[in-house]
């Protein structure tokens, strides 16, 4: 087999490198020949963020606007915060041209696909979606797996017994499931959260660990050595698609982000600022002063309170005078770089299950059929389809994903693996859309849930800390919503108390 990283091979394939927001503006398939799959590269814009990181000295003007609440970050947590507070005087600032953070959906030839968050099985998220008028699409699929390069349907059900694993490994899997289901995780939470998942997996053999070395980075940001044993043990209760309540949309959870944005544009027009990169947050004289760059102009606004709905590695650099306790807790959070490769085909390559897992050392940890929930029973194979392939990278390779050649090689490697698993699929490729993120998923490392997150969550005066990384479990839409709900409640309580104080001091009843 030809080496997918052979430079001469890549040069033979036409590719396109667009700007930092390329994935938001897909180019038409008509620009390319079917024999030369186009590479479509996109990701976050980080120039100003890196200037903040590197201590660049900005000149901040006086406040030109004042609001009750400033929300910093337009990912799931910021969006839900804004929705909960839609009847207040809020403003939301998001550095990207798109809202949604890790939950952004795109389209190709009418097919929705995800660039990140895939599915949920959370009652709170389901209730929110129904409230904003979204239909709920049940996945109803037991996940497949690829073991020794062979597709194993319904791996988490009857399929495991039919896999190419040796009998000894199958017995280890059975023993692992039995032991994890019998484990009282609430009673042992502190102990489990302070040991690694690798330690918990040690009695069950190398093959089970290799499986979770890929399953983990896709679900909670770390391989077995870097995962809390509590998180790993809890995953048995929801992994594999055995629960019937999982739901999603064509294109994943980015559809929630789009629906929330639409609701906010109706109920709070003009309150959302995209392409607005926050540069500094300062508490002064009982207010929060937020300085940001919007359309090339540096501005400052004042607010009575602020929700910090961005990752903590950013927050600790934005907040001037951050106290030592929060700074230390923020600094303990780690984040995994991530590449998502959407391979767009002119026909159906695979429609056997919604999700398919692959053990380490495959670079693809799993892939989704992007339109599964509306086309799982569609027998027509001559239609455009997209496989969303998840390719998390080690933390040590964070800087590499800024290298276009490195990311394009990953795209080639993904296509090569799919062609091995589904022979002839390379010939059906029309486009390859690549989305890269430097710090999307926090690592659910030992201690994060029980020791670190509780130190992140307490408010700091009129600053309130949202984002999924303040919850400490798994980086997902539901944890982002929990953080948003908590902060919305905290902010309203704070503003209510502050208003009463003002009324008493001014004699207003």
C-alpha cells in the first residue's frame, strides 16, 4: 500500500487551503474534478488570542456602552446563558464568525455534517430543544467497531462475540463489563477520580486498554493514562449506543447552536457580536469592563456582571487581577487538540450504524454517518453522503495542526483508512473538509471532577464562570448547559441583591 504521507502522492491530488474560517464557506464541488478530491481546510482564528497569550500591550479606550450582563464566549455555554437571560440587558461577544464553539454544523450538497459535537442523551438538553421547537431524532443504533480492519456490526451488543478478537479478549471484555456495572461509583468517587483509568483497566489486558486509548480522546479528551478512572467507569453505563434515548440531528449538535442563535436573534436582536475577540476583563468600581476587538476596532463596554463562558486557559489570561485560587485551578485544566475530517462521497459508502469505533493505533478514533437519523432506512445508494471522521491529536502535537501539510496528510490518511475498510471508496470521494481546533476538549484527567472543578466554579465578585470545563465531567453540550444554568441563576441572584442595595442607599422603594 502506498504511504499516505508520500509528498509526491499528495501533490497529485488537488487541494485547497482557505482562511481560518474556511469550513464556514464550503466551495462548490463543481470547481473540482471527481478524480482529484479537494481538500477544504478550516478552523479557528487565533491571531488576537495568541497576542493576548504572549502579553501584547493593547491600548483600551473608555467604555462606550453599558449593559447589565456581558457574556464572553458564544459556544454552547454562552448561547444557553444568553437564552436563559434573553429578557435582560445582555451582550454576547464571540471571537469567531460562527456561534457554537465545538458544536458547529455545516452543509455540503444539501447534506448536513458536524465539525465537532455529535449526539446527546440528556433530559435537560432534550427539554431545551423541545422548548425552542426542535424535533428530536432518536439514533436507534448499536455502535459498530472496526477490529483488526474488519467491520463488526453491533459491536457493543451481539457483535463482540463475532469479532476477530481472541476468545481470551472477549472474556476480558465480559469480565470488564460485569465488574464496572457492579462498581459503586458514587461511593468510590473520590478514590476513582484520583487514579487513572489505565490502573482500573490493568486486570483486563492490553486490547481493552487500546480500545479506550482511542475511545477516551473522542469522548473525554484523554487516553487511559490521562483519564480519571471515575470517568472511565461511568462510561460503561452510556457507551456503545445500548441506551435507546440517544438523539441527534443531521449534522450533529451544531443544529442546536443554530436554533438557539435564531431564537436569540428574534428575542434579543443586536445583542450578539460575532468577530468580537475579548482582550481584557477588568473589575473596577463595582463594574466589569470588557475590552474587545470588533472589525479591527478596539472597544470597551461596562457591565454590572459578566459570565465567562470561554475555556479557562483563555479566561486566566483575559481577567486582570485574577485571584490566586482561581488562577491555580484554571491552570490545572488541560486541553486536547482536535481535527475533524468530513469525507464527502458521491454515493453511500457505509450505512450500517450511526457510530463506529476504532481502537488505537488508528488515527481515526470513530466516524459517524452524518445523515443517519433521517436516512438510516434509505436504500438508495446513489446519493451524496458524508462520513464525519474524528481525529483527536496528542497534546504534544498541538502546534503541528497549524501546519497545513501536517493536517492535509491527516486527511489523506483518513481517506486511505476508509478505502481499506470499504474498498473502492476512494474513487467516490468528491471533497474532504477538514476542521482543526487547538484546544476544544478539556482532558477529564484524574482529580478534575472532584478536586479542580469545585475550585473553578465559585464566582469572583461579579464574575461568574460557565463553560463545560467548570463542571469537570465530560466536555459535552449537557455539561455546558449545566454551567450556563448555574451561572444564569447566580447572576440574577447577584443583580437582585445589588439592586436592593442601590434602592436602600438612594431611598427608592
